[in-house]
């Protein structure tokens, strides 16, 4: 019997079926600047039609980490694509850029067209919410390298900012107010620790209630999709004076807020200013994780921080709220050397 690609583990027919399934999802994200259609060797985007005067392009890339393993174990792939978009586009706005377009890379052990459609549908939904076009991507089967039901997601986003509007940390000043935007879940960070706590330490089932009396399962809480902050933050940047934006991902508040401070100010954060979502408390209790370790790994309920002049804080909170992103004052900047002080 002659050998072929299918016998090596790669199903070309399944790939073609997957492409047919994802076409309408991809097209649903297109902006007027997109040139051409799905299926080319590269995605074309006419930045001249985007309305910028003197734009700088900004690029970011990220993945979803080991949250993918929770999706695999539960056979639920409809939300994790939104996580991928959020991790990328919410980095763009930290330098003042508005998202323009997005590309994805999906690696699988064996291509399942229905599962692929769920993944890409989630990515497309995230792109529509973020206002960026999904103009390219790649699906790759890795038989013999990945298990049949394993997968990984990587994303790449491009945005633009006017040259004189770039946020580079040079505007932060003592006296600035810190506005924190709420995050109701883990988003896509800290899942290696979360998985260890759930499976190895507490021996919990993903189908069990998330906590005593909870109406949601542990899987529901862990797979809750990331909030996408970019549109709300872009609106705040357009309407108000904003000195810095920090995306709170791996490394927590301390690690990420420090990236935008420079060396002349410290951030003083009042951790009693917001309520930590219950899922974090449950994870901490499972393994007796210290407060310091929790704050280094997870966002603990604050997904984005804006440093703004004190007189702008209420207006910024109002604009964010008008875009369905509840926010509150969580601290201030003081003279210092670039440190973050989490006060309990």
C-alpha cells in the first residue's frame, strides 16, 4: 500500500473543510481598509484609509498559555479565542495604539474541523469587539509531536498611534491618580499554578461547583473569557489626558505597573479599593498560597491600570463605564524610583 500524507497524520481534506467553516467568521471582522480575501499568501491592509496623519505601527504577540489545557480537557473551545485577542490587543493600547488587524496561528495534533471552527469563531468575536480585522492565519497539524487532541494558540496584532500621541512613560508624575479597570476572572494568566492547585493539590473535578453554593462549575470559572479592554481604553485616550496604561497580565499589578513608571515615581496601590473575585480566593485556599505569591501571579480583579491627572480621574472612570468597563480609583503616584507598593 502506498504511503501518503494521511498515513503520516496530516489530513488535507480536514484542513480544507476547516477553511470552509472559518471563512464566514473571518469575513465578519473585515474593516474597509482590508484588501483582498481569505486564502492569499499575505493579508493586505491599507493604512492610508485608516485616517491617521503621522502613524507609527505597533505590533504585539502572545498566546493563551496552559489555559488551552483546560479547554482541551473539557472539549470547550468557544471562548479561548477571545482570550487570544485580548492578550494581544490590550498590549497595543499601553503605548496608545488602536488595534487595526490580527493574525493567528493554531497548532494541533490532529485537525478537527468542528473544533477549529469554534476556536476561530472565538477569535473572530474578539476581533469584532476589539475593532480589528482578522486578515490572516495558519492551521498546522503536528502528528507525532503533539497528542491528537492537543492544541496551542498564538496571536499577532498590529495597531497604529499618531507619533505625538505615543505613551512612553515620560508624562507620569507624582500626584497622578491610578484608575483600575475591573477584571472578573483569571483572563489567560497564571494557569500553570491554577492547574496545579486544582488537580494536583486539591484533586478537584472541573465539573464540580466552583465553590460551595456556586451556580457555576469550576470549568465555567476557569474558562470564562478575558475581558477585552482596548475599545474602552482607546475611547479614554481620545477624550482625556492619560499619562500611562498598564495591562495586568503575568507578573500581577506589581510587575506590570512598574513597566510604565519610569524612575522618578512610585505607585501606591490600595488593595482594599476593590473586591477580589471569588475564584482567586478559592484557588488561594486550595494550596495555602501566600498573598504575595497570589499578587505576583494573578491580576486579582484589576486587569488594566491608567495613570491620569487627578482632575481627570472621575471623567475617565465615566468614559470607561460608558463602554461597559467598570473602573475605580485604586491608588496614586508619589515621588520615588519606579517601585510599586501594594498596601493592604
